C-alpha cells in the first residue's frame, strides 16, 4: 500500500506531529508498505531524517487551508494512495 502522511514541522510549530507520523511511517515500511510525506515546510533536519529512513518527501506549496486540502487530495489521487 502507498500511504501519504500530511505533516508540517518547524521551530515555530514544533515537531511532535511529525515524529508521531514518522513512527507510523516506519511501522508501515516495516510491514512492506510505501510511506510518503507531503509537507509545506520541511527544514533540512526533517528532510535529512526522512532521507535516512528512505521515506519520500514531497513539497506542498499552498497559501490557504483550502489549497492545502485540494493539493493533498490531488497528490493522493496521483499517487494512487491507499491511505492518507
């Protein structure tokens, strides 16, 4: 299965949600699934962590919550995601 994780992380908003999603993504990977993160603001540290875990990172560039949701849905459809 292909599983899309939508999470942002930064010094301003924190890293808790990202790390919880990362733990789930690692478990999915261990079970043979393919996780991918869609993130608005992925700093160098976050990108490095995902690269080290061999988890794909895709950028999201949305100016509003509506655009964010639309881009997430479009990305999930393009990727034939089984779960978001």
